[in-house]
């Protein structure tokens, strides 16, 4: 494939099921010994699929690791997995690097990823002509291909970049898939179509593809998903070609709803948590509700939200075993979200997000109209979220509930949510724009 064109490479990726292609210009210090640098901060985690995040506190500078499901394609088009590939998160800097990407893989370009001896270095650790392509498949796996310096593909890529520069996303350049088109433009085109068509009856798309009326009053998001052909699910994945869709009907927007994995809630579950800390309301129901800002005791619950192991001034994680914790008035840790679990959730959902305002009409079923402008956030990092939380811009606003407390079979509903005001959203993104739909 070294003598073929960039177009042929893109076509090969497309045949393998690529939904997105990213390219990184490699530097001399990108090799199998020094690892491959994927960017300052944790931005690359919003672009590449990864597995469970684990901490390693045994080192002088503790790190976090996550498996990367990567395979290499060689010049003959053969593909084989590199099962040892990992993303290494260095909170001290912070930065992300890729390691273990050659071991045991017969199609890996080992000869092009060896360290360059110091006397032979010519580029002062700057770009040396090699290009590393990542084809991201819809199955949340990655196929990588390395175009050597001086190859036909590398020359073709740089010639195109000189005429029409590729869009930069962190250290990566976005290589368009002609068969798909520009995801941002397609998203806006679909939203304009939904906007001009007026009111939409509340509905929800089921797993079998059938559309059903939805009579509850929280159907704004479900209806928008149905209009995009999206089946609601509990997975933390982008909704439309890498974009997360967020419909909002008030000034406060829900960012994510991860359940606690630590503290009393994490150990005992939502039912035990509400029974212990909730308040009786509506006769035979118990709730735990209240807006919790970092460092301030909530007036309705008496609990205080804290962040352990994060320095908001330097925007660095100082303790990989830390997290976000809710402290009861008696000092007990009532709920906790560890950094690894939060990082997994944030990294998989919020690479790019579109926030769409709507108004509702309380008919039966209700109806929704999606309005202008759409707020578009691009380029984010987990540390942006933590910094906004520490500043009180992001709040924890839960509403777990037990109905029929005194009955033999009470019903429990979990609802842990982190929310932000509309005006605070721009604090979470590198690029934040308003796009009219008219």
C-alpha cells in the first residue's frame, strides 16, 4: 500500500467499517520505547475508544491506564490485533501516550517505530515525515496504519494539506470520509429540517425500530433521538456521527448521570442510600434532592460535595485514587465517584456536543418544538469538567426516589445527575459556537 494514494487508503478504511479517520504527524520521539504522544491533557480520550481505566499508584508518579482495542494494517492490507496496546494517562503533566502497540503483532510496522539514536536525529523531535492513521470503527475498535516518510501516501497527504488544511482536533488531523460527508454540517442540516417542521408529538423509538407515543413529561430528549432514528440506551456513546445530542427545556442542562461507585451509595445501592439520607414526601415516598455545589453544605440535605485529588489552579489530578465525594453532616462519605469511572464516562460521551433548546406543549401525548440557536461545543477534557465543578459552575443535582416505602414491594428510581447552566457550557469546550437554524 506504500505506493498507493491517500484516496486508496481511505477507501480501504471505509470497506473495513470506519466511521472516522484521524491522522497524527509523528515526531522522532514517537517510537516503541518513548511511546507515542497523543496530546496534552486528556483530550485524546474523547476521540479514541478505550476500555476500563485502572490506576497504578506503585510508581513514583502514579498513572492511569486503559486498554486500546487497536489492530495494525500492513502494506498488503492484512490486519492483525495488537493486544498489548494501552493508553497511559500521566496526570502529573497531564498528557496521554500510547504504549505496547507492537508486541506480538505480525502486521505492526516495527521497523518504522524504532527509537532514533541521538546522533542520527535530524528534526529536533519535531515531525519527521511519518504519518500515523487511526480508523475508528463503529464497533469501537481502531485500525492503525503507518505511512513512512517519503511514501506516496505521505506525499499525497501533505500535498492535500497544503491546498486545503485538514481540521485539527488536538494533535490529530481529521481526514474526511467522502462517502459520509462533514458530520457537523450533516447534523446542522438535520436539525434545521426538524426545526422548520414545527411541533413533534412526544415519542420514543424502541429497540425493534418501532415508534411509540411517550406520554411522560420528560420526552424532549427521547423525541429528538427518535427523529434522528436513535434508540435510547444506557451506553455512554455519542448519538450522531460522533456528536452527543442534548435537548434542553430550561436554563439548566444535564451533562451526565453516572451512578456512584464508592461511598455508602456505591457499597449499598440507591435504595439503602435514600432510606438512610432521604426525606419523606408525598405521603409514602422518599426523595434525596438538592443542588450541591463543591465546598458548600446543601441546605436541603446537609451534604457537602468535595473533590479529592484535584488542583483547580493547575487543572491537574494530584491523586489518581481520588474522585468526587458527597459528605454527610456526620462526616461519613455518603456517595463517591472515582476518577477512573468518571473519566470513562466523560471521555466516551462528550467529544463534541450539540445542545438543542425546545419548548413543550402539554397535550396528550405532549409535543415538542426544537428551536434556534443550537449551541455547539467541540474539544473538551475531563479536567475542564473538574475545574468547572470546583468553581461551582457544574453542580450535583440528584433526585433518587423510593415510591411505596411502606409497601412490601417499594419501587426505587436512581437519578444521579451533574448539571450546568446554559451560560456555563462554554467553560467545558475549546470551541463553543451558536448556530442559527433559521
